[in-house]
């Protein structure tokens, strides 16, 4: 049994879906190890749902890895760190291929949040190409965010530079409100929103405001943002929300209480870290 297989076995997956989720998460941890060994986190920070899952105990799995430079720098690129990632996988007994993705292949939901210079790659096992994760780096990021060091214990102990929880919250709320959708809904945004409220995390509105300006060309105060949020929460099909997120959670029964009214009540409980801009 390889080190990779041992790491997957620690999740004790009960079915093929749980095994795939565990494989994805182990891959993500090995990618973080390779990036750390290569010095990537001197320039960048980890954010998004996978960061929330690995470092803060979010009870859903996540497929993608999102990174942001901590300052705008056209000279830092993901592919510079691929040799370190590949070597890290070899140590765990697996070989991977990393291929660049063209933004033109993304759907409207995904592409609405990708700038032209965003770097996006797929990483898959050489012998099982269906097992893959997406790695993305924003090289021209919205700023005004804080970072912190978080520890990973596998495949060995090391630190990862992560976006702070209030700023992670800001990124999630920006996605929930402004993600372009029609019949497709990213219910994972809703699941994470519930997690932030239930855990009493404060929302950094300064970073949220910065994201809205950069991606959407708007300047909104908190009241205007909450109005847009309530509109989204009241008009979205909860059945579509649940349908998206069910395969990422071990116990779908935790979604039973979900309704439009429930999420509108959650919106009333949002705690803001800083005063409006």
C-alpha cells in the first residue's frame, strides 16, 4: 500500500463517492505540501471552500483549489512550482499530469469569476485521469485581505499561508450574490454561508467591497449588498441548491431544514467585522 493509499484509508470511505472525495482531499494536501516546499506561499495564500474544509472543519468536501497572490505581481506563475508538486506525489507513490485549462472551456457560472490572466490547471493521476482536481491562481487579485498561518499534518507537518476567516467569508458572500446562474446553482455557496453564520464568523466588508469593485464595477454599502443578498436568497430554487451540494456531504439529512425563509433568517444574523466603506 502506498502512502497515498494509507492517507485515503484514514478517511474510512464507505462508498465510491466518499472514496473519490477522500482521494481529492488527499491530492489537495499533497499539492499544498509541494507548493510549500517550493516556496509558493511567500507570494500567495490559499482561499475558498477547500481551504475552509481542510483548515476549519467545514463538513463538506470540495474539489477545487483556489490561490491568490498577496500582492499584484506579473512575475509569479503556478507552473514554476509544478516540479515540487510532481516530486511530492512521487514520494507518496503516485504520478500526476498537470495541464493548462483554457478559459473558453468554462461555463458562464465559472467564467464570470475568472479574469483573463487567471491561471487555471487540471491535475490528474497519470493512470486514472478521471480522478482530478482544478488548481487556480489569481495573479491580479482584489486586495485588502488578511492572511494567517495554518498547519497541515499530512503527508507531514508544515504551514500554509491562508486567507483569514473574515476575508474567506467575504469571498464566499461575493460568490453567492454575484455568481452568474440560470438553471445551475452552486449550492456549496449556500452550505458555506450557513457554516459562517452558525460559527459566528465576522464578515470583512472592506474585502467584500473590494471584490465587488474589481469583479462587478460597483460600489455598494452594506445595506445595498444585503438587499441584493435577500433577493438572491428569496428567489433561488432550494431544490437546485440541495441538488448541487448533496454529493459533497456525508449526511444529506442536515439539509432537510433548508428553505428560502431559513436562509433569509440567516442573513439577519450576519456579523460584520468592520464599518461600511
